[in-house]
């Protein structure tokens, strides 16, 4: 497929997805994301291929990219509703190889470590 085509999203990207993720795939299709991005070796070449985008960007980073844009990508914050953005990011977050976990936010793991679990997990100076 060349850019500017309305070909449907390949089935392998839809199989086993939740209702929210499939809704995100519909948003992806309706908003013509494949005009600039390829998926399954088909689509535009202006933006990066999205087959494995979830290995590079966390869901929070995907939200920021979609809403604010950046690089060659325009901002879509005013043309997508919050529900559409949530569904789209839910779909994009599934785009990683089955044997490779999605990107994660290590700072959240640090924030939820022992220090944030209460003072019982802090070293005590009393015997």
C-alpha cells in the first residue's frame, strides 16, 4: 500500500485485542494515521513505522506525542477527543513483538519502591 490509501489495518494487529484496543485501531484508521506511518510494511514513510512503537514509547509518551506532536508529526490534541486519544494509545501500546515487553517508565517503579510504602520499610536506627 502506498500512502493516502484507505486499506484496512492488517488482521494480525487486531487479533486478540480488547474492545478498547480495537476502538483505537478504528481511530487509527479513521484519522488516517497510515498516511504518514506504516504498519505491517504498508503505509506512509513520512513518519516512523509503528509496528513496534510500544517498545520505544511508554503509554504516557504516546499520549504526549499524539496530543502535542513533535518532529514531523502535527499535534492532534484539538482534533481527537479524550476518549479517542485513550483508545488510540491503547491500540498503539499493543504494537510490540510478542517476545518483547512494552516500554516501561522506570521512574514510576522507583516512586513506588520501598520508601513510598511507609516508614516500616525504611531502615531503623533503633534496635
